[in-house]
C-alpha cells in the first residue's frame, strides 16, 4: 500500500493571489502530488497550503514551493498579524497512511537539509524531527520573529540546523518538521479588543498565563524557588492560543492550534471559548477553520451538539456535518464547503462510489443497460441498504415521538447503529461491481508464455476470492441488521411498524441474493477447503435471515391486526 504524507507549508503572503498561484503551481508541477487546499488570509498576510502524496514526491514539491516563495516574497517589506520568521514560515510533514512518525521525521530532516544547503536558507527542525527537545517547540524557535532573528541567529544556541547562520534579509528563515495532525481554528468574538481576546486565549490555552500578585495584568510576577515565573494553566489541554484583531472582518478572534484533537476536539474548544467569553461579557458569534479538518472531527462535533439538544445522533453523515457547521458558525465569515475542507472528501476516489453517487433513475438505467455490472451482487447490497435505512428511519421517528422524550437516547443508539449498517452496505454496492470488473481484467491478461499463464491464473484466483468476500460481507451485515429491525417492530413507533416489516423483506432478499453470488463465484475458486467453509457459513446466514424475516413479518401482521 502507498505511503502517504501531508505537507502544510505556511507562506508569508496572503494578499497577492498572483504570487500564491506561482507557489502552488510549483507544488502541482510534481507528478503524484495532489493539491488539496489553498487558504489565504489578508489580515494575517499568510497562506496555508495543503497537499498530499508519497514522501519523495511531497518533499520535492515542498522544496520547489519554498524556493519559489523565497524568490517572490520580500520579508523586509512583509507585514501581517500572524507571527512569522520567513517567506516560508513553517513547513510541517504529517503522516497520513502506511508510514510512521519516525519515517516522516526522516523526510523532514532530508527536506530541511536540502533547503539549507541548496537554497542557503537557514532551516530549523521542530517537533518530532528535532532531537534537541529544548528547541523543538515552534513558538520558542519563532520567538522574536523575522525582525529579531538577525541577532538571534548569531547566538550559538540558536544556530540553524542547516544552512547559513545568517538571517536572509529577503527570505528570512524557515522551520521544517514532522508533527501530528493539527487543526488551526479561530473563534470569532463580538469585540474589537485584542486585549480582551488575549485574556480569553490565556483562559483556555494549556500554557495559561503568568501568575501575578494582585492585578492579573500589571501585578508583580510570582516566581518559583529557581526564580522562574509561575503560571496558571488554562482549561484546555493540547491547545495553543492567542487573541488578535482582524481588520478584514472588523472583529477580534481567538486563534488556536489544536495539537491533539483526540484530547481537545474542535467542538470542546468552541464551547469552552464560549463559556470563558461569556464570563467576560463577550459573545462568540461563530468560528473559522484554517486549512483542512478530518471527517471524524466534524462527525463528533455534529453528534455532540445533537446530544446537547437531546436529539438522535443516528442521522446521515452529511446531516452531522451540517449540524457541526451551523452549531459552530463555521460559515459566518464565508461559505464552508465540506467537499473542499474535509480531508477524506478531498482524498476520495470518485470511482469508488460511482454507483452510489448516481440518482435513483441513473442507477436503474445503469442496471438495465447492456453492461453486465452492476448486477445481482450490487443490487443485493443495495437492498440491504434500503432495509437498514428503513429501520433507522423508524428509530429516528421513535426518538422524536411526542411523549417518548425519556427514550430519545435509547432510539438514538439504535439509529446510530443503523447508520453504520447502511454506510457499510453502501460501500459494498460499488465494491461488488469492482470485484466483477477485477475478474474480467484478470481473464483478459496475456497467456502466451508459462510465466504469463501462471501470473494470469494467480490474478484470476485473487480476484475470485475477492468476489466471494464482498457478497459474503453483504450477508453478514444484512443479517446483523435484523436485530435493529426486530427491535423497531417490538418497541418502535407503532405508526411505522410496516416500514420495519418492509425493512425485513429487504434484508432477507439482500442475504439470499448475495449468497447466490457467493456460490457462483466460489465455483471458480481452487481452494476447496476455503470454499466449503464459506458455503457452510453462508447457509447458516441464509437460514438465519429466512427465520428472522418470518418472525418479524408475523409480529408486524399481529400488530396491524
């Protein structure tokens, strides 16, 4: 499997789109690298660029972008709200798939070495790429910013890791490293006061504020036995924050870096800022995402805000994302397009969801066409989707039924489970057609020589096994969904009992139809022990589906009567 890393360089230019375009053109000039997002900020005079690819291609793209930024950006004339020290201020590498942090850090060192030695730009390592932990923190490295670096770089303890120990007047210096996925996130306030915004930032950020005697701003600093200032920790772990005024929007913001969203997720950061702002007589009006965010973070946020309303969280992925956007006001300052801001959506291969992306009419037309796929396997999977969806609908209707308020969480849990069944079966619709296509491709391989024949046979067998596994998974998931369906017939909204009955019919058909595909594909697989095991288990699943449907239909008819 491919190793994938993400690169998120921050360039000290957020106004001149022509310059930004020339930099991103360098990124896109490298084959195999995919530019995901370009997020310029006028007030900060900074652009965050995000791209992804295999490690060697990514560091080549980063090198070209850093070189171009140094040619086009003049730091001696650059001004902006955001702290910065160079034309390319910071360039982190983030492991995405099939690569460790240690390997990613090695690539960061390789990139920094090239930048320092070939471009003669002072380069510092940070986070996981920096072995000296006393200088691994970005804010400590960047302290003093561009203007003070002419003196700082001369200090022996602040000599760059690579490149000349001389701050470049035009290009400045840069920081390159490897880090975990970081979410850059700003919360909007109904004030123009930077001082008050900073006070809220100090309330929430992990580092907190310096402890003082008497007045918290002007009082004497309290020190420990070693003479170092004591601090009062903030309320949020793994959060860095400052307050600033954004002239472009005419408001102050809390600008945060969420360095571990498993510890402090976006929705918790938003709510905590709301709380601390309210204590200071200030109101949060919305928020702003800088760059990209993982899908999981948005789904968790959507569920968090629904639970606060005591509403079912068993809704579609798109609905959860919508709730997250509206609840945190992510669209206050401009449109928020999930397809452009959620990393999984940008990385998604559209070919993997060709069928489920069609309209109902389009899917029916494609099925009815002369093409052999989609066929019975994909249709069986989709029948399973419909069964799970109907049962989930009953759960959601039950969760919101008048007079059943005390049971909302019970049905929410069922609906959430139903969404999992639905989503997994949806993915299997396209996978079944892909499995059929793999078999066709394997049969079309050349067979002129013994080696070609052996390779062709191996490919056919591999594709055949996959074509058995996909419909077998449909059977397993559809049988599991009977538990939800039965629960909705027994205790769900009585007005929707027939919907649950139809769900059972769909689930049974999904299982029986998928088993037909398992059996016909198994006939062409050479491992007879594996085939026997699969067919035996398949027969058990088929019997379980038939019995479950029979029991549920009887219950439905009794309730109707």
